[in-house]
C-alpha cells in the first residue's frame, strides 16, 4: 500500500467548520495527517472534527475561537504543538466576506473584515513560521485569497482589497521565509458551492455554472486539491505564488445579477 502524502504531518486549518476549510481538513486527515480544526462557532468546530475523525480514522481535534484575536491565533499554534508535538502545515483559511456600497461602508464593517482577513492571517502565519524555525526550519503556509483579489466585483471593495493584500503578503514573505525552508502560497477560489453561498442565493450553482467557461461552478474539493498540492513535499520549489481555481472565470469575468447585492443597487 502506497504511503499517504501527509503521514505523520501535523496541520492547522482555520475556518474549517464547513465549506472549503472543512474539505481541506478532511482531505488532510484522509491523507494521513493529524489536524487541529478551528472555527469561530464551538458547536460547528466540534461537530466537524468529530465527523472527520469518524470518517477518516485520523486525529482531528477542534479549537474554536476568533482568528481576529492575535492572542488566540498564537495560542492555536501552541495548542497544535502541545497536542501533536509539532506543526508542519498551516492553512490560513478563515475569512469574512463583507458586502457593502463604498459610499456607505462603515468603519465598523471595515475594521471587522480587516481584522479577520488580514490581521488574523498575518499573525497566524507569523506564529506558525516562528514555530517552524524553533523546530529547525521547513514548513508550509497556505493563505486563502479569492478571485476578487484579481477582478473587481460590485460591493466587495473592502473584501477584495484584503484578498489582494494576502497575495502581496505571500510574495513579500518569500524573502524572509525561504532561508528557513518555509514556503508560503495562496489559493484564490472562484465561485465555490458552499453552504454560505447557497444560503445567500439558492440558484448560486446554476448561475455560476452558466458564467464559468468550463461549464461548472467550483466545488470545495477543487480548492482543497490545490491547497494539498501546495502543502505536499513535491511542491517545495513553489513559493510566493497564487493558484487561481475558478474554471477560467477571471479570463472573462461576467458578473451575474446577484440577488444578495440588490440592496446596494440604486
């Protein structure tokens, strides 16, 4: 039997109670890793970890909390080391989508999306990198960007700004992390079928499938596949990059008549 790619690897995945993060955590466990799964909601985090452990037979532990809090993300890394003995991969997936008309966007909304998407990711990556260095170097960091960091979408100015910033962060940190054998990359999803998106628009899958050149909206498995590729040993020479997984949408970029954006339209 072939050895699984992530046997004995120890992984953190944030925002993993459902959707993309859940599938990322599930795939890591299915490939032999132990995973510390984070979600802001305790019930969702605990239930997700239990389901993944039951399905894969791997060790998946939950640590709920808000990644916008710097003390929490630092504690998340400490908890992974205390639980598993080490940390090898950190997937900074947690993020907040924040819709809003630029002319009326509030400071409170701005601070919240920045604190989750940027501050939380920045300091989690910092804490993980410090831990990698403490154990002698080497490690993988994967950040979750978005096609909105490449292409303008109405009413997502603040959100899109955070995603573009994460890709610049990855490029910049190549300078400081490469000497320690640490790679850092981004995955930029397109329109993904997740519970959150289906809640916003029950026709989400049909709408985006029609607008995507490959004829299908993106599934969470597609994003998880890219994350695990970047975290795998054979990707050690890939760093500072952003893999766009959107079925070709950014090549054409049609915008649907989004029901959940109508409240901002004149």
